[in-house]
C-alpha cells in the first residue's frame, strides 16, 4: 500500500521533488510559498538523497543558480511567488534561449506590485505568454489539488528533460496553503555523473578527448543563425502543442453550458457544477491541466455542443482570451473573476453563469 | 456523506490544529478530507479560521460559503459566520467572551463551556479538544480509534505523552452536549 500523508500543497511539492530525484533547490522565501524551502530544510533532504537546498541572497541569484545547475544536466528548481517570479524573468528567458530544462514553481498571490499575500491567478499571461523577452514558451502545469502539487514535481522534471524546456507549475496561495491527502510513491534515485553524461550529451560536464566542447549560450550575433535557432525553438513548441496537452472533463458529456477554469478556480467550479446539476442545469467543467500547451482543440469540440462558456479565474480576464481564441466566435464566451486575493464562492460563479447565459435566453424567448 | 465545517476564533485558541486533527483523523478512517486555512496578516493576534471537509467522495471546492457546522470561538467569528450555517445545520460556540449570542431559529445551536471546563482540567491547551468532543458527539463521523491515530499523526512524537489528556478532553466535550442532534 502506498504511503499516505495529510500535507499542505507547498509541502507536497517539496516532498515530490525530493522523491523525483531533484539535485538542487535554490530559492528565496516569500509568502505564500515559504513552506517549500522550510520543508526542504527541515526534512534532512541532503541526508536522504544528497540534494542541495540553498537559500540564495535573492530571487535573481536563485534563478541563475538554477541556470548553472541545469547547464550541467542536473535536475534543478526554484520556487517563488509572483513578485519573486517577476525578478526571475531575465534568467528564465536565458534558459529558454539555451533550452535548459528546469522546474519552476509560482504560488501566485495578488498583484500588481507587492499586492497581497492571498491567492490569485493574475500571473497567467506572464506564465503562458512568456514573461521574459524573446519568442519563447514554457510548459505550464496547473495543479488543482495537493496531490497534483506532489505529482507535478515528477511530471515536471520528466517533461523538462524530454523537451529540454522550462516547466512552470502555476499554483496559487489556496492550493499551496491547503491540506489534503497525498499518496506518495517510491524514491526516484538521483542521476549519477555517468548517467548525466550519457542521458544529456549537451550538458557541460567537462570536455573529453572524444568530442568538441559543449557551449551553452543564447548569444549569436549572426541574425541568419539566430533565425534558424528561433525557428527550431518554434518547431519544438509546436511539437509540444501536438503531444503534451492535458485536461480534465467534468460532466461535459451532456453539458449545455461550460465552465472553463484551472487550479483552485476549477475546484470552485466543480462544486458549482454539482450545485447547477442539482437545479437541473446541464453544466460541465473543462479544466485545463496544461496551460501551455492549451487544450484549444477540446474547447473547439465543446463549442459545437454547448450554448455558452464561462471562464472563471481569479484575475481580470486572462485565460478567457485563450478560450475565445480556441472557439473562434462559435459560441459566446464570458469571463468572471475576483481580484486582489478574493476567492469566488461556488454559488457565486453559478449565479454568474445563470445571469450571463440562461436568464438572458429566457428573456429573449419571451420577447 | 459530506460534512462541511468552519472553525473560527482567535489565533492561539487552537483553531487550525483542531481542524488538522479532525482532518487527519478523517483521513485515517479512509475519508476524503480537505483543510483550508485563512492565512495572512489577520492571523497574527487576530482572527483565524479553517474550513474542513470530510467526505466519502472526491471533494470539489475546499473553499465554501455555506457550512453544515460552524464552530465559533469569538465574537468577530460569530458576526461573520452565524449566517453561513446551512438551514438545519449546527452552530457550536463557547459563550465566554460572546456579547451578542446567536439568534437564528432555523439552525441547531449548542453552547459548550469549554474554557471553564479546560480550566477545571487544569490545562488551557485542551480547550479545543473539548470543543472537538462536542462536535463529535453531535456528528459521530469519526471513531475513537481513528481520532487516536489522527492525534498521533498530528502531534509531534515529543508530545505523544499528551494524547491521553487530549482524549479525556474529547470525552468531556462529548459529555457536555445535553441534547443530541438527529441527522435527517
């Protein structure tokens, strides 16, 4: 039987990275995700697997330590919350330019600026559209439970190395701070130096006589070459869009109306679905698990079936743009969001769905 | 079965740990559980609350605005949560420090003098376990053996010698409930 624990989301991902064979964590504390660093420090991580856990002097230092660790083929990561992730954008862009794999965790809080420490989803654009400079994408995973916080540690590293890409787990204060049941799996051993050389021939592990030096740089002043580099990057992103889309359908089969929501908003909408069903409203939920790549094709399909979609986010309306792009006008798409750290309630979002789609339709029919 | 509970009071009354022990015990009894705290600046000396859900099914929203049971331990929380109890639900409160008592007539209200009782036991620390006992009497969702497992898991090993005292407090809490709530 699997080991079961009651854990906070932040603790679960910390345990998850240890068990996924992570080599190094570099971070700087910030609410609401400081438990990640605390857990790694308090749980004898070094003694358990030899994993390095280091509190850097700043977020900028953290991300560049990740850059260095990733260049040597190690499984490395950092975590922060919104203002700290903003500080890291330069380093993330450099890793995108050098195709270095890493795991990044953003436990989002309300912004802009220092904002609040309460949960928010207002960093969607930054995570999905490329927060740093240049044409790049990261794989973005959106956990909706503490179990997924744990699971996405291992999945994140797998995807990062499979595609040589940065993987961001885009969580929020609610998922980070709440406790749920977590099923833990066996320890994945850390890679040995020999395994790294064999598995990641691109990594800077020291020149051997049988090959040229490995150089990791995002700089190429020749625009012709730089265009080729960029085209190859785009090819990779396209491939990821074709192969790595993940989502969950909840009560979608006969749905006439659809919530689209990720992370903690998806949990709230899931409750709203059952409240709606109890009232006889055929409502479903599409929960994107990957925000990049986005489940556009699934939404396109659902647009042929439903009468309206409501994107529910703790933001002023960011993901809703991707929902609209996906359905391309085939069906009305509305947005509902709470801002600055306020979490919507299940009956609140159901009311909005009724107001926007159902009551309006009834009015139209009576005229 | 799904039981949606809010526990609210001052930081330091053991609100969050009561919720944690309840959630852990539920999990040991093979239930689905969630524990969602208020967190942030309001915790430092101010009010604290936690939403605990115990269910036989996968839990949808860990964040709620209506509750089957509210456990209320200070006036601010009474003002905030009295009206969040579902019709026919339960409100348990300690009258110490309460200046405006609950007035609703469509819920079941129980006063539990846990502060007085814990003083009689000579340990203010078990205050929250007395309240928890009262809840478990009204909603016997979790067996005593699973409560013990929950206590073992929630308390650090160096405090395991305090488990019998906590169990005693739970029993006293149970005995303080005079009339029993009937589940419809």
